[in-house]
C-alpha cells in the first residue's frame, strides 16, 4: 500500500483543487485554533498543505504513516510537525491525547469496513471530529468515450475492493459505508463531491493514472484493459477525464442528541 513521493507530488495540485471547499472550511471551524490535528496516512503532508497556512497557523500537526521516508519529507516541509511512524493496521492503538481533529486523504477506500468501524468507535469515545477527503467513489468517464470504458471501470472497481494489506478494501463504496458507520456511532455526517477533472493541463497525471487503471483492470480479468490504456494514453493530451471522489466530515453529536 506504499506510494512514491513522485506520484504524491504529481497528484497534489489536483487533489487540492478538487476538495469540497465547504467541508474543508467546516473542518477548520470545528477544530478551532491551537488544535492538535492527527493526519492518518499522511505521506508527505499534503493534507496539511490543503488546509493552508492561514487556516491552521496555530495547529500542531501529528503526521501518522508507516513510511518513514515519506514522513521525513513531510517533516522537512512542516518543521513544527510531530512525526509518528505507525502501522495503520493497529488503528485501535492510535494516539489521540489532546487531539481536536483527525484527517485522512485518499485513505478510506483502501481500508476494510472493520477498520473504519474501529476508527469511528475510537473517535466517538474521544468526541473527535473526522475529515476524510478524496475517497474514490467508483465513477469514471472520459470525453471522447471509448467502447471499453464501462468494462474497464467495472474491472477497476472490482480490483479496488481487494485486500490492500489490511483486509478487503471498501473501494468505491468507502464514502457511503463510512457515512453509515459514523452515523451509527453518534456522528452527524456531511458529504461533498471532490472529483478529479482532468484536461490537457493535467495530461501527465492523467497518463500515469491510465497506466494504473489499465494494470488494475487487467489483473481483475478485463481482457480489453491493455488496449484501452494504450489507446487512451496515445490521445491523453486531447482527452478529458472525470474521476469521482467524495469527501466526508463526521462531527460527534453531543450526548443525548
């Protein structure tokens, strides 16, 4: 489940532009000033940069990831942040002392339902809000269309549900499943769209993405995936792509509500 710094850097501008601005602002409001904020699967710290310096100048970030090399990059870019090398499989042991907000980006779709359930239980017990952005929701489309788009998308979505090292991943069902779990555990849940909308300016990111989609779809048994990826990559500078994502903000209800 590791990611390269180059891939994370390539996707960061589109990630930042795609987030639901209203949910991001609400997360800032509910965390308040001088907050300790835990970022799960933080990578190089892109989530912190998405919030911006003005919004969280007084926050103390706690970057949590299993990849020490990525954490070193994050800490170099955010010198005041705390670095925690942590196996996300052990979410029941996540350090939450004094925390006012837990965040994650492009993470929930990699996780199994039981992981999300334990996270919701831990955060409810501590009355901590959760903001999870950029969860893949299963929607992909392109202009112009290709005859194999639907088959490739179906195969890719099936691949997204496979085990990523922790258990069968939620994949494209992540946001809906997480919304249900958090609601059942005493949170008010709000969802927002955060799609990648890829045009000629994002051709390099789009090209790398097409490679990954094609490989995953082929692994899931789509015989057309290789030719589909080659065709789409050959015309990527003239193609528009839409990759659906959903953001979630879960706010703990007061006792008795």
